[in-house]
C-alpha cells in the first residue's frame, strides 16, 4: 500500500509568515534590524537550526545557535498557536486519504514542539499522528533522513512512499530517499528550480493551482492508492 509523507510548513499550512516574523524578531534582538521577507524566502524548506547557523555566521552574531534557536522557537510558538492557516485543498486531501485508510506522516524541519503546536492549533493532530522532526535525525533536508525515518515509523518501504513538498530542498530529500514526490511550490517564482523537475507531479502555480481531486487521482492512478 502507498504511504504519504507530508512536509508541514508551506505544504500543509501557511506558516512561513510566522517563521519570518519570529526570525525577524530574533535577529533584531541580536543587532540585525533589517531582515526582509525576500532574504527569508531564500531559506524556505531549510530547517530552522540550519538557517540560524548560516545567518549567525553571515551577520557575525556572537550568541550560540542554541540560544538563537530557543528564542526563535519561543516567538514562533506564540504565533503558531493562533495564526496558522491550513491550505483548504490540503486539508481535503488529508481527510480523503484518512477515510481511505492510507498511512500518513508529517516530516518537518521544525522542532517537535513547533510541529505539535501547529497540528494542535489547526486540528490536523486528529488526522496526522505520525510525526518526525529534523531534531530526531542526524541531518535535515536536503538530506533524506526525516523521510526515511517517517517511512520506518509507518512500516513502509521508501519505494512505496510519496512525499508532498513545497520547497526544492524537500524535493531533493525525497529523491535522495528513493521516494516519489508531489511538489506544490510555495511561491510560483521558485517552480523553475531544477529540483522540481524530478517531481512525479508538479503544480507549478503552487497552492492556487493545487486541488485535492487532482492529487488524489494521481496518487491512485500512479501508485495504487
């Protein structure tokens, strides 16, 4: 049987505005007052720790990464519990797959605490009970670790899994894991990234183009869902 592994941020939910705002606040606290959405968008799909490691070095921030991570997570959790929106068509797909008994998991670069806050705050926790955070594996995306661990917890072979992703690093991670990928770029202007060429199904227009019916049809036609 097919198993479906969802990325969380930017795929199931529109949490990027919360990540940007929490990151902006953290950087401002450490002497970087002008961090823009455009700068943030270059890190979409990369884990929070990995992003902060890069930004810490770039801006010469003396505070350790663990402190920056704790500060950003606290700010993010405050926003995530009340301001996170689920993409309606994605919720529809999850509900349909749940009805059909398809095994599903969430595999995310976010912390476990952040994942739990988002799932609980949106009601997705009742539908998606298998969760893997990049905290629990050796390497975050674009390494395949989170997807391989999700497959292991589902009791599925990688070749029987389909990943649903919004960002190029996640698509690369799916390919490295030996899994098929359905790609819904978070922003249409990143859809021409070469990584998306490896996706089995691509919605180049992003969420406005994505439909649960089209996704479910592809899953059942191509993978015997």
